[in-house]
């Protein structure tokens, strides 16, 4: 019986799991598949390039949206389609442009509605008919 070959994932999948912007990663990472073992090693003992990318960016849109506390669609509505660095994100947070304030309010309203729906569903389950 031959030993199993390790399963590899595409660099884009690995970058997504690491929360990094693939084009900013080293060429070696971009061009080669990543094994599950290698991914776990990157997560547990990140090399300096990964630490720097996570700290300074550029960050992929899901990370930018999370840091700005808006949705990815909110970024698109604002015309932000490219990755942003930590400094650019901090500048937006400091300037608080009108679109950012509106998108953050929108996100807060969506979260409040989701919470209300969850609580209503939980209350409905709790007050269901008793089995006699």
C-alpha cells in the first residue's frame, strides 16, 4: 500500500483561510499549493511575512469590511473594490466619511434585526405547546 499523498489547497483558498490578500503574499506562496499541514504550521507559527501582512495589509475585502464594521456590499457601494492597508483603514476611521457612517448605521440596524429575529424565534420555541 502506497502512502497517501497530502491533500493540497489552491493558494487562493489558503490565503482566504489565513485572512490575507493573495497578491501581496510572496511569489512562492502564490505559485504553489498549500498542504493542510503547511497551513496549520502557518497558523500556529506564522513567518514574518505573514505577521507583517496581517498587521499592515494590504487586507482582503472581508478583513477591510470587518475592520470598518461594514458589510462587503457596503464597501462596494462606496466604490472600494481594492485591498486597503491598515493605514488606509485607520485614515477612514479617523475621517469618518459620510458613506462610512451610513454603512455602519446600516450594519448596526441589520445586526439589531437579526438579534430581534433570533430572540423571537427562541421565545416562540420556549412557549410552544407542552407535551401532555
